[in-house]
C-alpha cells in the first residue's frame, strides 16, 4: 500500500466522522420536551393554574388535533401534551385565566425529509465504493484500481533490459544446448517455417529447488533479446472465482501483442495440479484457471511466436492435459550439477570474491557432492560473511570449512553449558560412529568428530569425508554399512555405561528408513523377493482418497520382519567391531573430552597406538 493511498483512506474516514458528528449534533441540539398525559394537564389547570405558563398550542389544519407546549413550576424542562381536541383544550385554559398562543403543527422541511436522506445514501454508496476499490487494489498487489483486478500481474522485461545470458549459467551444458534451438527460432523464425517445422509451444523445466530453472528461462530471453513475461503460478489464483482465468486471458493477450516473446510461469504446480484432486470439484477457482491456461496454450496460431516456459519440482502432480504435445511439448530435466558443473558454478560465484592461496575450487567441487547451484552460492556467501566478520580482506580455506559445517550440521553452540555426564556420553556416542566409519568400506573415512552442540539440537556430530565421485546408485553392501554406522552411537553407550539414552533416536530412524527401502523399493531381500511394495509418501486428497494397499497383511508382516532382521544383523556386526576396538573407543572419547573437536589425522593416529 502506498503513502498516497493511506492518505486518501484517512481523508474518507475523516469525512465520515464529520457527517456523523453533524447529524448527532443536530439531533441532540434540539431541546426534547417532557411528555405529560392529558389528565395531568387538566388536573394542574383545575388545582393550580398559576403553575402553568408560556402555553403554545400547535394544531393540525385539517383535524382538531395538536400539541400543547408549556412550562410548569414543578419541572425545569419544557412539557408537551398530545391533545385530540384543540378547541376544548383552548376553552379549558382560557376559563382558567391562562394565556394561550395558537399556531400550526411544525412540519419537517422538504430538505430534511427528502433531500438529506437521498444525499446521505449517495454519500454512503460512494464511500463504500471507494473503500471496496481500495481493498481490491490492496488485494491485487497495491496501486491498482478495481477495474484492474482481473488483469495479469506478470512482470515484463523489455529487450535490452535483461542482462542475463547463457554465459551467466554455469554447470548446465546439456540444458543450455536443448534451449539453444528455441533461442534460434526466436531470432530467425523464417528458417524453421520454410521447412514446415513447428517450434515447441511450451518448455517445462523440471528439477529440484535451487538448480537454476528460473535462471535458465531468463537466459533464454536474454539471448534471444525478446520481451520476457514472468509470473508465479500462485499469482493467478484468488479467492474470487473467475479472476485467475481472467488474468490468464490478459497475460496471453499481452504476449501476443509483443510476440515473439517468452512467457515464464514459475512454480506452475500451484495452478497446474491434476484436476479432480481437490474437494471443490470442477467449480474450484484453481481448476477454472487451469482450464483457461489449457485453452490459451492450445489455442495459438501455428508458430505465432509466443513460447511458454514453466518451472516445477513436482512433475508427478501436474495435470496430464498440461503435459501433452501441443502444450508443453518438451520437458527438460534440470538436475543437480556434477563435479565439473559445481566447479564452473563456484568460479561464477567466486568471480567478485577475493580468495586466499589455500582455496582450491577444484577440491571444493569434489567435496560438495549433492549441492545445487543455490547451495554453492550460499556456501560462498557464508564464507565471505565469515571472512568479513573476522576483519580479513580475503576468503580462506578455513572460512569455507566453517561455512560447510554450518550449512551441513548447523551452527556450533560453543557457549552452551553441557553437564559433564552428558558430555561424556556424547563423546563415546560420537566415537562409536567414528570407529565404524573408519573400519567399514564405502562409508568413510572420518573428516571431523565433535561434541560441540549444534543449531539443530544435536549434542555433537561425526562428519565423514565427502565422496570423491558422484555416484548414480549405491550397492547393497554400502547401504548395510550405513546402517551399521547409524548403530555405532547406541552400541557405544550400551558397552560403556550399560544403559542407553534418547540420543540415538535420529540414527535409529535413519537406519530403519534405509532397511525398509531396501526391502520395499530396491528388491534387496531374499526372503521377500525382487518386488516393489513402496507406496507414495504424499497422499493427494481426492486422487488417493480411498486408496488401498496393493499387498496383503501377510506380506506386510514379512516386510516388517525382514526390516527388523536387517537392522538386527547390522547391529550385531557393528557391536563386534566396536568391542574389538574398545581401546580406540576410550582413547577417542578422552581426546574429545579434552579438545571437543578432532580432525581426521588425530583420529586415525588412535588406531596406530597400542591398546
């Protein structure tokens, strides 16, 4: 809401208060007389006529009725009496020697009875209209009139104003290659029309959050130097039915005027969800908006020059009609970058950041497996903040490592006071994890072991050294070793203290999830078989209402038994390994209690020393 709209709103309220105040003053400024019964008047005239004075009678001209106004020594207020026969009353008062003044009954003026009520209604309707218009403008983004409520809220970037090109997009070589033909079409459409080719009307960018989908769309518009309309899927849907569909129509009308151009809809799943999955049926506002979007996308003239690009990370919930050829002809998977892509992205984000000599972006790219472009940008930004906080003019390797730990496990709470017994339990717990990471293949080696509490509520953490290669899949032996590592903390507590704590709850949950997926998804159980039993974690209301399990209760029991068997066998294997290396367990815990954090060289030296 702008300052101007706020000022106008206050002026309208002030006018309302002035009008109400005038009406209240006019009503109460009139001296309202006290009403007597006619019998009280006649009694006063008979018994004490001297107490009555200033008598005025207002009579109706058509009939002998009226009102008698007078003053009495018994009351400070003016008194009024309604009489049915004015002539009889005048005769009674004159016989008692009381002077009477006659006049007509006061009638309300034409202004008060007709003009003023009409004016008040007109003013009230005007103020109501202004207030409603103001509310609609605020609901539609501020600064808009009510007539613009159904207009598109897309942001238009004119040619030459978009400085982002493919050179600004790193780590997405194949994705950029898929989009280059769209850029070529926007630059030279006649080349394709001459061969009867039809450029894809819609391109859907699918991938996890932070992988650069929006950046790719802006780069396409920047490369083609065409108008770029950007809007979020949630900007279409409003509480008023029909507004979303109206905005879709207006958006595409603007796009056709500015063709060739690109229309980019971010988070299209907000409006493109599968129809029939809501509780409102076909009259749902979101579904009406989707229907209009389907019509507009399929209603283009051939090669009209309007290309729709959209981004989502939930391809599974989009309506099938939206994904068919003729609407979104092409789906481009924007995945997490590999080691080469991460190095390119790091170079882009480190371009304006001074780095120390010990910072190796190639090594950093190998240790950030699973990071998206947004994660890498955040890592470099946190590193720069850490360097600035310490008063340095450049970013060191230590700054990056601190930021890596901060983003991975949370901020270390070094000032938190921890009881000595809890600190001792945590030291043995983390030592149990570390020993298994060191001994078991494909899960280590250890990078850091700490008993400093973190921001996520953990009493400590054990961080393995990141893998050197991007793996597309994991072997059964690695998954079993991961379960063993999860059990290390609980086993160490049991061996040393003869008791267990709640500190291993997250480890147990993680181990159970791995074991269940091995049985139900990966077919890694000989007793259950190479079958898929996994169900979707998310239930879509409407689509999955009344959804039944596809396997029997006996199979469910076998799955539970197999999951328990896998976890129990891993627990036993991990118990034997830790028991054989109990001297390392004690040495590691003592070192942690002394230093609170140890790195890989210090930990690995414990296995060299004699028990």
